[in-house]
C-alpha cells in the first residue's frame, strides 16, 4: 500500500510542504533566494509537528542563480540561531551543478556543527533520497 501523505498548502507560491509519515518534503518553485529559504525554515521551526521529522529539500523545480556562498552561510547561521530541530537527516535533491555546489556548502557547514547530530546528504534522484530518509533510525 502506498504511503499516505498530506499536502499542506501555503500562501507563498515559492514552496510547498508535504508531510509524510516519517519525513517532510519541502518543494521549491520559481526563483529561490535567501529570504524564501529563511521564511520556509521559520515556518518549519514554528510548527511542533515538524520538530522530529527528517526532511527532504527538493530543489529540482527552482532556479537558484541569485544564491552564492555568502548567502548559504547566512542561511545556515539563520537556521542555527533558531535552534536546530530534533531530526537526524536532511536530504537535498538537486538536478544541476549550481544546486549541487550550494548544497555542498550547506553540507560542509553542517558537518562542522559539533553540537547537533544531523546528517546532510545530496541526491540527484528522488528514489535514492527517499530510501535514505526512510532508513533513518527513529
């Protein structure tokens, strides 16, 4: 039987959240920028239902041409200032080299965060990302 999911619609046209049994999917659309990511992370952090869910950040349908290294550092700092959630895994789903490079910067910053046990992995196909998220220990 296929996994049940509940799509949560948001007023912002740049992203949508899908809640699955064990993880949250954040799907971006349009032009991705630091303020959209900050707004998204604020929304996720403010909902107690999302506190322990692992997440899958789907960047396949967005453009991130305006994002750069400094902005990724600012995004990471913003997330760290909010306090990390209790989840253990974040998958980032990408299709191009620019998305991969930005995601790799975020991954490296996360690896240097010694106070939180969070694993970040980057994927190019949805099936692999979901398998990795689903294999996380509770």
